[in-house]
């Protein structure tokens, strides 16, 4: 049995993982979804890491799973917890000293998204619509629940330089969704290979794969 520590993306809402957790339980694993202080303008990346460490408690043999923005936080806990594996799911992969707000341009995400929009017949200059980029493959009832309880995300963590001098010495896997419109899969593959020397495993679904494809994500996590 493994213990999965599940770190959400922007908004910091543990609810994001609610469709995945029962599948992990069915396979005999423990799963802890972390609520991050995303709406607190005084909370930075170290505060996010403190929250994850507190949620893990004294558990050992942890698999830390990070979605999207959670990729900024997850590596920070690897030196503080007994982590056996780090899994990035459609996640930001930071570089030492890089701010979250610089990440988008430094990695070429903005251009990759524009190219994906054009390729799939969307105007890249339209206002950002979360229904288009996040929920296009999420069941309608789940989408309605998510939109009703949408959590704010402070910009504070994006303004701080990423504090580690190097990626932690922990086995790291990258899972990339083939229908991700925010972080297109070819962009994720290129970034993971360049920054980590890792080639992502691909799976079906869009950016919020734990909501749209929980069974497929469970299978990928429980290798």
C-alpha cells in the first residue's frame, strides 16, 4: 500500500481530487488531498509546502502527486518528507530562481497554447475561458459544481523566485494529458525533457484529468 499526497493546482482546492481518491482506495492505497492557502495574499510557496508537510504527518513511503501549479510546491516538500516518488500531472516544472510569472514565457507556454488554439480552430486572441481550456472534457455536473465553488488564487506565489538550487534527488515521473489545451502535450514533453531529462507518459483527457479521467489517472499512478 502506498500513501498518495495529492497537491492541487491554482485555487488550492482539495476537492479537485475527489473523483480520483475512491479509485486509489479501491486499489488499497491511502490518499490525502491537501487544501492549500491559495486565497491568502500573505502565503508564499514555503507556506504551501508547510501545509503539505502538515497534512502528511508522520506517514512514510509517500508518493507526492502535483497538478498544474502544484508543480511549484511539490519539489519543496521532498527534502522534508520521506518521499519515494514524485509525480507531476500536467504540471509546471520550475527552474531554480525562476518566478512563476516568468515561467510562462521562459518555457514557451504562451506560444504553445496559441499554436494549439490555431491548430484546433480556436482564436488565440479570445478572452481566456476556463470552460474552454479546463472543462471541455469534464462531465457537466462536475463542471457546474466546480464553477459554483471556484476558489481564488493569490498571485503571491507566482512573484517569488523558486527557492531550490536544483531538482530534488527523488524519482520523478511526468504524466501529460493528450487533450490538454492549457499545457499542450507536445509542450509538456519538450519542457520535461529539457528541464528534467524525463519523457512524460501520456494519458487521455484534458488539463483537469483527475476530474475527467480519474480511472485512467489512477492506472497511471498505480503503475
